[in-house]
């Protein structure tokens, strides 16, 4: 039984250790040092890239083993002290590997493998980094990403036995370790580079914004905007999660932060547990597609594609609007269907009062946009954004950030960066196998061969790949990994790089609400005290537009602001009409309850209206208008009949 428990421990993650006072002090010191180091390296540091990444990863690994336990048994059981010693050893090994790579960074980064083979000490510390990264990713993210890593390792080591396109040259163990731990294709590739630079800075930015009280402001603002309408509690959840999610970039963290308030209120107002949780999960997940920050997705795309940040943000505006309009329509029609009463307006704050108290929280966001437009790097822009938060926090006595709050924000920022960094490091190990075996180049031929080069089947296959690889993984790691594998196939078909990568971003993000591993849905279900699989299915139903929009902008580039103004405006208007109709069809309510035939008509009409074709859009709008008119006439007939009955 003990063996079964140990094996079962491999499949779970997120178990926080019970920290002693020594653990807390050590964690705080490491977290503060990491934040200070990151700020220094962004603004004034001149370190070699490998040097900078090694320091970042080693400290993150140390923080991981201080915070997360092996399994529930090791954080709660009698052997907790013994396992704590194991964790301390892992911390020491992580710091030791970081120091070794720092001291030898120049030699390791510039060496020619054929002429300068690895020493035994090199191999030892390289393996330390690789093994600790795998275990840290398992503890923070879970087994799915480790399964992908192990499959990649197996293919790299034994794939030379395969025939045809899947085969590759034989690699020795030392060659493989070299590729994993000492090359810029592996552990020190683009995923960890991204995590160690601007992603960390924006995690820090979000932590500072939260400590300054911006979370409460945006929640109150959402309440003031939507709280007076029917189903206002769920609409508040949508808007608040959109604000917070765009900054945080983590669907799960967003759910836990805003869902604690929104889910109970939505349940109390009349929504079912599953729907209340699903609305929060879907809205929180969508934050990473909402400009201008997009939960760091825009910066990831800019780093991978070398496209300007401004172009990415502008392109993402209409798709982001369409998604959140659909969520608001979904909860509105659901409120009408459930006959949820209007809230007491006396309890809802007025917009002008909320803005008067916290208007200055928009300043850091404006600072970010202005500096990015001016061409500053994302990391440097994040630092200036942090400075602006500290400055504006002094506009009100309650929000002022002194040294204590600043230190707390720095610790929170480092803590929030743990799962992202460990996942990105694990993604780097997977990419090492892809690059060393040549699988990346072959996959384009494999995908196009399976779909025979047809656009729609290729898009569907890439969508499935994104969702599978994104299960249980942070957006940063899921996007980078999938972009390496799937983007070339889309570009090969003539899709613009911007549209191809944004397509991948969407489905890497929405894997967070896609069962069976719907991490955002699981978090929301825990708060709502309901079945997580049911929440995941409800979240997919409510957020269905998020699965359709990527196909729309690939087929109709005008939705990405490409083309003439008239073309863009017409595409946007027809898309909005389609989104509203589709939402009504999914919920089963427009002006009144829809019959099955009318629901089908609305869904078909909505999809046809969103499709970039004048004739199909015209037919779709005709279907929608027909259903609207029929429901309106029925409503009038019922009203006249009721009036006649009253007079009689």
C-alpha cells in the first residue's frame, strides 16, 4: 500500500509545505533577492544570457522546494521532517548548480562541443538542473507536462530505431545531456529566457498593482458598471475577471482571487453552482486575450515572432471584444431564462464615486502602453510600470505603499513566477528533443500530410494539439511549446504569422477550461463546492465563442484590423450580431424562451453571420431577424390575450 501511495504521489501537484519560521524567513530572503536581482539585471545588469537565466532558474527551483512538498503525505504525514530534509538538499543542489553555471557561464556558452567535451563536473551539475526542473514542474504543474517530457526523452534516445519520417540519427547519452543542459535549444532556450525576463517583470507588476489596492478598485468599478442590470452579479464576475486576468496572466490565480467574491454572490442571486463557477472560469481564462497586457501573451508573441508589440495588441482588440461580449450575452440571457430579479440598486456604488476614489489606478496601465509604443523593451517597461504604481499609490492614504508593502509585493511577485518558470524550463527540455531530432521541421510535413493540406482540417488538428499540450500548463509554456510545433504548419498554408500565432495563443489559453484537465474550472468548482467536470463543460458552453473566434480571424483577417476601415467595421458589426445570436441560441432565450427549432436557427444563423462571406452573412442575418420577429409577434399576441382576459 505504501508503494501505491508513493506512485500516486507522482500524479498530484500543488501541495504546499507547512512552513516553519525558518522556512518563511529563508523563502522571503530568496524571493526578495530574486526580485531585486531581476530589477537590477533589467535596468543596469550586463550579465551573459546564460548567466542571467541560470541565476533565475536556480533561485526559482530553491523557492519551489521550500514551498511545495512531494505529495499530501509529505506535507501532512509523520515523515514530514524527514522529507523536509530532502527538500533542503534539493534547495542546496539548486543553488549549487546556479553558482557553478554562473562561474562557468562564459565557457559553457561559447564552447564548441566537438572540440571541448563536457567535464564530469559539468555533467553532474547539468543533470542536477535537469532532474530538479522535472521534479519542480511535477510539484507545481502536475504530471501531464512530465509525461510529455518523458515521451520526448524516449523519442530522442530511441527514435533512431524508427523507420521513415519519424526516424532520426542516434544520439549518445552525453550528447543528449549536452543538448538538454548546455545549449540554447534546451534548458536555456526561449522559454526560460522569456520567463526570466519580461514575464517575471509583469508578474511583479501584477503583484504591486494588487498590493496597491487595484484589485478592489477594479472589482468595485465592475460592480458599478454592471451591478444594476439583470444578472448583474455574473456580469460583475465577467468584467472584474477581465480586468484582473489581463494583468495576472494566470486563469487559476484569477479564479482564486476574484472568484472568492463573485461565485458566492452569483449563487446567491439565483445562478446554479455550476454556472456561477463556469462564468468565473471562462471570464478569468479570457483575460490573457484581452489587450493591452493580455496576461503577457502579447509579449510572448512579440519575443517568438519578432513582430511589434503594438501590432499584436491592435490585432487582438476585436477578438477580445467579441469574446467578452459573448460572455456578457450568455449571462444576460441565462438571467432572463432563470428569471433572476434585478438587484437592489441602493447596494450598488455609483461609477463616479468609484472613479473618484481610484481613477489613478489607470495611470500604470497608460504608462505601460505609452512606453511600449515608444519602443522600450517589455522588461524595462514593466519596471517603469512598477515605479508608477508606487507613485500613484500615494494619491490616497489607504493605498500608500511603504517599504513593508513593497517588500511584500516583491515576495508575492517571485512566488507567482514559480509555476510559470518551472513550466517554461520543462518546455525547454521538450524543445531540446524536438531540435536535436529534427522533429520540429518534420512535424509540418506530418500535420499537412494528415490533413492533406486542407485549411480547415489543419486548423482543427492544430486546435486539438494546442488543447492537449496546454492541459495543466501555464499560458507561457503552453504557447511557446505549441508555437514551436504547430505554427510552421499554419504558416506553410499561407496564414499570416500574426494570425497563426494568435490562433495558437487562443487555444493554449482555453485549454484551461477544457475537460478533462480544466485547471481554471477545477479552481472555480472548489470555491462553488460542485463537480469540476460539470463546471468545465459549462465553462466550454458559456465560453464557446472563444473556440470559434480564432477560426473567424484566420478566415477573415479584417477582424485582426487588416484591410480598409469599411471592411473592418462591417466585419466587426456582422461578427457582433453573430455572437449575440449564437449566445441566445446556446442559452435558449432571446426575447422569450426559444423552441428547439428557433435555437437551431439562432445558432446556425449566428455561425453563418460570423463567417466571412456576404451571401452566408445575409442568410444568417435573415434567420436571426425571422426568429426575433416571430418571438416579438408571439410576445405581442400573449400580451393582447392577457389584456383581453383582464378586461373580460
